[in-house]
């Protein structure tokens, strides 16, 4: 399958006709692993915003990413009744592959996140690693070169440095060839999570997926194929997906990335899930100008960086791009139930008197005030204002 996916990527399917949309149509084909099937794909343009919740303790990375703009990605999807395939294309003028001889260089990469099987019906999980009771499945692919150790083969005979083998000439060439044959050339991982610090790699083979990415003409083209449903994900006529990309040239890794909001992938010919579509496409009906006034009147800028560096970056999560990668439903929930999702803290730079959360009865409880005392109109005005907080696209 990996070879076939590489063939698909090398086709360089044109995406110039991509339409801006918060929904994607997955075209029904007989086999998503048939390279020619991508000629039927319908592309949509999805915006990926710089994730800004956490300020990193890396001077060089912070400098390289200051003033980052949003990225546009062209996205298409196929399905064949058993599997779903997504193709993501985004501009990147440099190809960055993880170096084996350096610990301070980083690779380009992408991830696709799917809503997992929730314990009970409710809103979609938090866009970053899910939330308690609302899991996500994350497929991560990095651009990497061949990596021998660790390869999991437990073959001690090939774990020696080639200069310590005691062989030369043809025997050394044969040894090098054996090591090369055992090397891994693909960095693909699958995780499940229900919130920050819960992300766990799935290693038992229970997710049958395959991802690949190629770089040509200053553009990355990435593809993922996975089942429509398995132990971690149950699909209906609509599959909610979020997209993230990393730029190694800007020292991107972990939370230093560009991230989309949830996007509805509607399976052509099937009835869309109206609830998912409504949540991923909702536009707040509030008054953004009045919402900005309400944010100021209720002291939000005392803890959160909003339009500028209003508050110290150690007081609370930055909201500078929250309107780009958050749904209105998530923003509304965060105002009314701030403990529903706990963004990582306490920040290592913060004073002990300013934790982001406290522990009560073994659970994290947000230090943020519960704003349920506000009237419904004020809540909607604030949501409308927060939705305006997002960087312009490149």
C-alpha cells in the first residue's frame, strides 16, 4: 500500500480549482488505493492557523515564528465503503527532513485528527488532543530519512558501529547493506487521546492505516488512508476531521504548528450528519463589537493575550488565533464551563500564585472564572468577537 500511495502522491493532482469551504465532499470510488481515483476528487480550501495557546521556552523558535500568518491547504477526500482517504496539499518553500546527527533540527510533517468514539453524545472534542470523555484519533506523519535504531528487531549483530565490526571491503559492504535493509524509512504514528497529557500511541496494530508525504515544486502533498470505522472511530455520513502541519525550517514541533478547525467531510451519496455539519459550520449571531466591550469589561485581558500582548504569556492561554481553529460551540463551552477542557499549565515561567488550574478531588479544575452569570446575548457577543481573532492567510 505504501508504494501505491507514493504513486498517488507523485501524480501531483491539480488542486488549483479548490473552493474555500468548511465542508469537504468525499467522492465515492470503488477503491481508494487506486491511484487513478484521485482524478475524481473535489478539492476544498481549508485554512490552518498558527497555534498560539502556549508560548514556547525557545528563543530561536519564538523569533522564527513571530508574526506567522495562516496557511491555505487544498484538501480532497475519497471513500469506498470501507476506507476513507484524504489528500492535503500546502505550500512550503523548504523540504526539512529529521536529521540523525542533530538534536536541534526538526522535520516537516502533517497530522489528521478524527473525532473518536465518545462515551456520550455531545459537542466535538477539543481541537487539541481531545477532551475528557470525548476522544480523538491522531495520525501523524513526519518527513524522515532512514533510521536504523531503534527498529524493534532486537538484532544485536547489526547494532555495532560499522567501524567496530572488524570487517572490510566486500564484507563491510554486505554489513552496510544488511543494516540498510533493516532501517525504517517511514515515520508514521497513530495516537488516541482525551485531552492534554493523555496522548497514547497505538502500537498493537488495531488501526490499519497508511500515510505518506512527498515534496515537489515548493509544495507538500500528503495522503492518509484509514478505515471509516474501527475500534476507535465510528463514521456516519459525515466524518469530522482537523488538519495540522509543521514547518521544520521554523523549528516547528509539538504545539508549534498550523492547525485547522474541525471540518466536515461528507460522504457523497450518504445522508450528512446534521449535528456535526451544524457545529463545524456555525457562525455566531452575536455582535462582535459588543463582544469586545464585554471581554474588556469582564477582565479577560488580565489573563489572556488577545489582540496584542495584553497579558503576560504565563497568565493564561493566548487567544490570538482562537477564532481560527475553534468552533463557536467550543468557545461557548469554554466561557460557561471552563473546566470542560484544561489547556496545559501550570506554565513553568509562572509564579506559584498564578496556576492555570487546581486539583480538586483528583481532577483538574480551571482557575478561570465561570461566566455563566452572563446573559445569553452577552455570551453570544463574546463568541462572535472571539471568532474574529485569527491571522490573515499567506
